[in-house]
């Protein structure tokens, strides 16, 4: 299982050391930009699932292009 956690900068070294000392955990740092991208992709997938369930309305692509 993969888990993304947000840690305060002043506690990050401690948490990383703790995780790396557990033999069953592999931990690595990611950049803030990558974390943001992962969050945005996750939100997009959640929205797509809501659309498929009919709980979120969509709009035609032409309408979106015309707004630009």
C-alpha cells in the first residue's frame, strides 16, 4: 500500500528516520510540486467517478473552449 502524508518541515527528518528504521517500510521524499500534482490527479479521478455515478454534472467541451 502507498500512503502520501503531509509533515511539518521541522518534523520531517524525525519522521523519515523513524519510517526508514522500520524494516517493512520504504519511504522516500517527493518534491512539493510532485505532491501537488498527485493531489490534483487524485481530485480529478474522484470527480470522474462522481460523474460516472451521476452525482456531478459535466459541460460540453465546446462550452469550455468558448470560455477560454
